[in-house]
């Protein structure tokens, strides 16, 4: 695992605060994932400061709820641009540096909604399924360069964004939501050589929600509740 961290974000204050929290090994770089030019600058900055790029995590994403018959083209274009094209841009932008480093790992953050569809979330579901497929396609193209590509599929995760109205997780096997640190540990595993024979795969961290209904309730109640609020 590399000791240096590059924090790429479109939210200036949050990105700078995170880099400061991590410490001297972290650098904040402004990045709009929908803009290939921003990706080129971000990757060049990382390589210039740290000598190479060997891990790329595509984590940017939004949710715009709404049933498909009411979903606007503007909302569709926006969510596809960030959630799916943003990942495509990241992969394309990072691959030359990853090749120069002799290989590496790309980790794409999808969602439980990339495995199980939920109502009133057509744009989110389509893009997260798309990230899953893009991950597999990229793994096939990039394996010959020693570049691994995997996707992570979180269920409901407790964050400041979701804390206001916690969903009902009673039907989840573990009976709770996840913590950001639990997803971070999975990212570290996939970024490291500990997962050296894993590529083109999806790694689920949902407390057992996709395994079935722990109490016989709605299988994806927690996910539906989360997505319905994240405009």
C-alpha cells in the first residue's frame, strides 16, 4: 500500500478538511469527475508530488430519486454524468499512470442498488449497475498491464448525510447500518496486495441485506428509504 493519499473532490472545504485531518501524507486536489481535463490535472499532480499512481478509488456519486415515468432528462443526464461517466473518466485518466507504475488497483464504489433494483430510483440504479458492468469490462482490458479493477457494493452506511432519518434495518441480517470505516477497510484490502488475485469482481458490504429478509419484511427497505431522501 502507498503511504501517500491524494484527496480528489469537488467540494473545496470538505476536501481540504479531510486532507488536513489525514496529515502531511495527504494532498487535496480540486476535481470535477465529469471533466476529463480535471482528471488529467489531478493525476499529473499526484505523479509529480509522489512519483507514481498505483491506486485509484472512484467514489463520487449522487442520488436523484424519482419514478421512471416522472424522471426528467436533466436529472438523468446529471446522474449519469457523475455516477457513471465520472467513473469512466477516472479510469481513462488514471490508466496511463497506473501502467507507468507497473500496475495497480482501481476500486469503483457502486452500491447494493448495483445488484438489486429499488423503486423510484431509476437513474441511481441504472448508473450503479453500469459501474458494476464497467468494472468487469475494464478488468478484462487492463489485466494484461497488472491493473486490477473491482467494485464495492455498500448497503446503508451511517454518514452525516443519512444520519437525520435512519432507515428501518430490522430486516437486515446484522440488524444495523454500516459505518464508513467498514467500507474504508474493504477499499484498503482491494487496494493492497492482499487481494492480488481479485479482479472484475463485486464485493458486497450490506450487513447481509442482499442475502434475504432477516424478519420477512421488505428486502430492500433500508436502501429504498435511503435513496428516497438523497436528492
